[in-house]
DNA sequence: CCAGGAACTGGGAGCGCTTCCAGTTCCAGG
DNA sequence: CCTGGAACTGGAAGCGCTCCCAGTTCCTGG
C-alpha cells in the first residue's frame, strides 16, 4: 500500500464504459450469466484485464444478499481450548470445502462475553451466510442464539440436550466401546476411565460407550474421573486414579491429550505401559504417535469432519435440506495397549 | 432458521420511523456519534430493542468502505502445515486483538492454486481491511501479490529476501544462539543442527544462530540437516545424523516438533537423553512438555506474536505507521539438555 | 429584545453491484 | 415483405447504510 498512486479501484461502470457496453451486460459477462453475445463478453474480459478490475465483494454482497462467507465458531470460556490441534484439523477440512463453494471462512473464538455477543450479532445480521458451531457446553448460550437465528447453522458435534436439526458428529459411543472392548479382550479387568468434560456430549458419550462395554464384558465400570481434555488434566486424573485404585490395569482416556497425560503420570509413578497398565486414547492426533509409548487410540476422521460440516452448511445455504451425519471411528493399535 | 416467520430483518429506516426520528439521527445514535439529543438517542435505543434490530454489516461496509474484517493467510503448498499448533496459538492472539478493534477474522489457507488466487483477489478487492501473511517461503507468489496490494499487509515472520515494511518477528537468531550456547556451556562439543526448511527465513535464521554460537564457542558447526518442521522429518534427520556422526553429543532442533522426532529416534536407537545426547528444541509448544524427556527449548511468545501482528494491522488500518517488532525469546530448561 | 452561534436535525446523494423489465435487434417462417 | 418470438441490451431501481450539508431550533450575551 501507499507506494502506488492513490488511484481508486476501477468500478464496473468503468469496465462497462471501456468495453463499450452497459453496466448490466458487464455484470452478466462477469458472472457468466446468459444473454451476453460472445463479442461483448470478450470485450468485457479485455476491459477487465486492462483495468485490472476486481469486483467489490461488499457491493456484490449487498446486492445479492449473500455475504460470501461462512463462520466457524469455537465456544469455550477460555480461548486456549482452541490450542487443541483437533480444531486445526477441522479447519483444514472446512476450509477446503468452503473454498470449493467460493466462500470465505470467518473464525470466531467465542470465549469472552464480548466474543459471544459478536457471534450473536453475526447470527442475527447478515454478516455470514451460515455458521458452524463447535465445542458447545451444556447450557451454552450459543445454543439458544443458534435456535433463534434465521440463518443456516450446523453443529459440529451434538451438544448436550435436544438434538439439533443439522449436525455432523462422530460415533463417540461406538469408538469408546471399541476401545474398551479391546482393553477387555486383552485380559484387562480393572479398566478405569478418564473422561472428558461431562458438560459436553462428547465427554458423556465416550463415557457411556466405556460403561456399556464394561458391563457387556461383565466388568465393573469405574465412576467417571473427569478431565477437561487437556494433557495436565489427564495427568492429574491418572494420579487420582492411581491413588484410589492402585491395582488398576487399564485406562481408557477420552482423548489423546489426556492419554498422554496419563502416560506421563504412569511413567513418573514407575508403572510400565502396557505391561502393568494399558492405555487407550481417542482422536488419533499427532500426540498419539509421538507419545512414549505410542498411544493405541480411536481414530476419528477429523479433516472429514470439518469438510462434511462445511459441505452441509453449503447445502443449507443453497436451499437444500441435508441429513445429519455421524462419522465412523476405528481403533488404531500402537504399543500402549 | 426456517422455523420463524420469514419476516425480513428490520432496517434502519424502520427503526427511525418507529423512534420518530430521521434515518440520519438513528444512524448517529447507533454509532454513538455526537449531535443526537439524549431523548432521541433513547428513543432510538428503544426502537432498536423493540424491533430486534441488528445493523447490516454489509451495507455498513459498503457505505464506510471498511470491510470490518482482517484476513490471516497461511501459505504452504499443503494445508497440513496448518496442523502445526503454532498457528492455533497465533490465532488465539490475533483473534483477541482483532476483537478489541471490532474486526472479524478471516482465515485463508493458501495451499492450492485456487486458494492463492482467492487471496490475490482479496488483496486487490476491498474484501478485507488488511491482511496478515504467514509461513511464506522463498519466492512465494504471495510476496509479490502483497507488494502490489493497496491494502495494509503485515508479515508474520520476515520472508526470505527483502525485508518488508511492516512485520512482527521473533528473534530467531538470538534464540538459536542461546540454545546452542547452552549446549556448549554444558560441555557438549559435537552439536548437530536439525534445521527447518531453508527456504524460510526462520529456518535460515535459526541455523545462522546455531552456527554463530558454535563458532563463537570454538566448535565446528555441522552442516544443516534439513527438516520441514514436522515430527517425522525430525526423526528422519536424527537418523541420518546418527548414521553420519555416531559420536555427536548434542542436537539443536529448529522446532519442538522436530525435537520430539529426534527424541523418538534417539530412544529407538538406545541413545539416552540427555546422558548421551542432549537435545534442545524451539517454540515451547505443548509437545515440548509432553515429550519424554521433557524438552529444553527456546520459548517464543506465540500468542503475543499473533496479538502484535493484529495490533500492527489495526494501526495500519487506522492510518498510523507502526514500527516493525521483533519479539524476544528465552531458553526454558527442562530435562532433555 | 435581538443578533450570532452552537447544537441539532433530516433530506439526499452516494457506496458498487445485481437484476428486473421494458425496449431493441435479429432471424426464421409464413 | 411482414410478423412473432427468441435473443439480447441497457436504463433504472434498489440492497441498507453513512455522512455531507443546508436548514432549523435553542441559547447566550450584549
């Protein structure tokens, strides 16, 4: 900026004039709409090139009533929740799908009151064509904001409470069940659960899956040892578990971060993994591979999760009525169990 | 959506009518500009509340010629570069600063040609008020796009080549030097470097810092063993190093991901850390704390990095001329060195 | 009591684009 | 040679907001 002459951006009028056509024709040519003769279309293209014209997205948005953008909002009382690499992968997927639909991605970290207020305004204004909501907690104010919004909203992961109309989720119950069954099948009988926040549906569902599998295997489920999906919370939960149940021989952690934390505590406590205690995580993020020992974990297709969420939103924006989606998980065995 | 009556959003005109004032007064009241009597201001506020009015950001943007949004673009030939938790932290910082300035954050992963083209259009249209550019490689097409743009651009990390007018960077040379000096001060004499991509300035600068410190300590710098900032590349680089220089006793890795990879290879090779080989990383991401052993590393203030980048952009957007910023690093000693 | 400002008000002209629609051109068929 | 309709064109009306500016009201001091 600033280096160049402060000449204004050329407008469509100037393009039209230069091409010797009317503004409407120029507009149609640009959006390659019908009713433009080949000759004029080319004239417009030439003028565009000569002038270095780029349409003003704002004006276009105003005229079409389409913002040309979708928002991804990540809830949480603390922006650091976003540090979880999970979201980065979701974004990669969503970004790609949005790019295909020529929509921009707006990212909102709705942590502060101010942030939530801005999301509320976004939902009620026409600042975006649709919104993807993630990491909602029980009674999250965003839930009701979303209900009241006259704008397409897709949920990334079902929230606690009534099931929304449009969502993408992962088979949390099934994944947790599979992980626990695996542990049981390897002869582990005293398997504890480090579960995620129980004010999220993912936290609850994964615990349910664990409990179901334990009962089905004729084992006693442990009460939930709650963490908050972070590594330190996993380490802390593991410490409590070790103190209360020194004889445990397996742990299902509701995500890899907490699994890594559990591994750390076990290492510090001198309990070899998996010889003494087997550990299974959930997510299959990079940390699972890096952990020592590498973490057996429930893989979920995170990039696909983001992609499908965005595709669903695009469908909604285009007036279709897509069906909710539940993505499958699969167990990835490494050496921790 | 869809549940409610399809009534249109109320407009400012309706608010004005309801409040019994003119549109201009309503507008001024909304933007709490001067020249509005207390009574009318309150009347407008009441009408806004009754109607549930929310200003249309697009119309506002068109009229003010302010998009109300800033873009953060992450370059790279592969969107997976974004999976590096580094960016998540930058975003947390940037998002907060942007929120203070009431700007939305648009995120662009400029990986594909199409993605780059869209960024180019963004830069030339008025789709955003300014742009933050990150992860630029040598000869990155985005560099020249940015030069030609008549729009505020802040670089996050200097690119290879001419120094841009506005940037935020971290003291890569100093950090790398400190890390290497530390290794030398602990008696390590055969210290190798796993460096980052040498087509990035961060990769080069960190290697320079390493080399400077080695020479200053009277030691022989190793030639750069290049990785791409990912964990597997660090593991691979470490393997090569071990094969070529089995007698090395220290490694400076240009980031924590690669440091973690190096740790993994060393573990698999049965070389105890730090007893046999000391390892230092760079970044101080979560992985450094989780690694086994926890990684001594060069801390960089990543959230501040994002925050300052955004603040600089906001200053630019407001017509100021901020000065570039280089953030300090500091060594965090854990047990890997 | 009046002139002169300060404070306030609201009409109207945009911002740059899309799109409706009335009008024009063109051509095949009668 | 004329008619009717398809193909195309361009003027004009917005989209919803801001902001200039001319006009009005309301004080104050002389």
